[in-house]
């Protein structure tokens, strides 16, 4: 049978941040190209950004009443057991109704209940772990999933070795040919050609500390004759939008055309979330990482150092920004040789076929006999 004539039902969950949402969408897009008749359903957390971004990508999504446990003692934590019970109940209802052939989780609050229910119903499960240090949700799910697709070495510390496949992180296909888009990108953002462009990314939700740095250094950047595309995040846009179109600066709450933003950039300042790191390897521009220290096991620093140790990027820790930023940025912008070295080295680390590789693993799971010889129980 031609695989494209087969109708499958594929359920996916990933959310909370763009780092979980966009890999799930990339995987869905690749599977849709392989199985045009397949039915897709996303499951997210109510009131989180996936409830907006997934429908924008053309997919249906259902929301669960779920959130994470706060690190500090807070009243919100008292609601967690109730939310978990509610989300497990709703996940059972969704799975019973949709009857998926495979379940895919890319991290985030909602993927826990969904894949837990799917695994108990013996639906083949694949999880995709973007980071060098897994989150709690994926650590728990790793015991039940059939396949675990990862982007870093050494994940045997957290997952069964025989389930791990190193694929890299999914990225959007429009990032693969940005070298041809430079002129289009500069025009799109109304930038001056022949002038250095700095792209500042604080993650999909924004970074207070990076925003504070850029605000403080705008005059310095102006003296370096640098124009700035500044993605400050939804939480901070009202505070920093006053700087848009001053001193060659434009401030964006969110950038939908990231391929053009990358294409326009000469140098990039970024957090070190796993999806951002994977994209930055592919677009191959000089990068200064500013890892968030407010993540589990400081995994953003580990993500960044995996690149920095290969002489493929620079890093400045938050605590060192005030002391080191101007000096390090000046050295980088003054040295075309260093810029080229960083670009060439980071390009070597790109795993450009990650999405295809993950989709290949999903295809294998769509043959039930290879996973559950006695057949699945979806009742």
C-alpha cells in the first residue's frame, strides 16, 4: 500500500514556550507532507501560547487545565493536584474520542497527562527532548515512551539507552536557505543595506535581563553604527516599545518571519534554549549566548557551552553582562575573521535533517506490530 493512501490519526502535545511548540508543529508539518490524509490534533495547556500559535499554523488544538509546580512555595502549588486530576480526566476523554495511532510529545505541561494516558492505552509514544538536561515531564514519560529523540549526547543518564535516537531538534524548513534572503530581509525590516545588523532574541516570552542590557547599551550600539532588531517579548513590549525607530532600533513583541530576521542579522544575541540553539546552528551567524540562569539544572548554560566549547559561539553570563558586554561585542564586531570563524564552526554542528529523522521514527511506530505485537488496546 502506498503510504500516502493510508489515513492515520496523530496526536501531538508541546507547549508553554516556543521551544516546545515549534518543534511539534515542524514534526506535524513533515508528517502531513508524507500523509496528506492524516488527521492531526494538538493538546496544549489552557491560557498558554500554544492555544494561539497552533491554530495559526493550521491545526486544531484542545486545552487542558494544567500548569507546572512553582519552585517557590506558593498558593498556586496547592492547585496542582486538582489540575492534574482534571487534565488526566480530559486527556482520557480526548484520547478515547480521537483514537490516535501515535502520540508525540515535545515537552511542556500538557504533554505529561496526554502521553501518560496514551501509553496506558498502549498507543505508541515518541517524545522529543530538546535540551541537554530533560525537564521533569519528559523524564517521567521516558519510562513509558517507545522512542526518545534527543539533540545532545549523554542523555543515557536520564533515559533508557535502547530508546534513545540522536536526531537533533526540529526546525522550520524556511530557515534552510536564508543565505538567499538577505536583500529581501533587509527590505522587509526597512534596514539600511551595508550597515551591521544586530538581532536580539530573549526567547518567545522575552528576557527581562537581556532587555535591560539592550536598553542600557543603545547609545553604545549607536556609536558602533549598529542597527538593531529587538524582539523583547510579549511581557515587556509595553515597557520597551518607546525605543522603536530611535537610534536605528526597532522593537518587536514577537517576530513571525524569523527566517527573514535571521537573514537580516550579522550578529545575534540570544538565550540558549534548545530550539534557539538548533536554529542558530543552521542559520550560521555569529552568536553571543546569554543563558537564562532560571531554568532546571542551569541547562541553558550547558546548551550554550556545547557550542562555545567547539569555538562556535561566545557566551556572557547574566552576572557578567555589565562588566563584559561592551568589550566582547567590540572585539567581535571589529574582527571579520572572528565572525567568520564562529559562523563556520557553528555551521558544522547543525543537524539539518532532524525533522525528517524524527518523522522516520514516527513512521516506524505507525506499524503497530513492531511496537505492540499483540495489538493496541484503545478501548
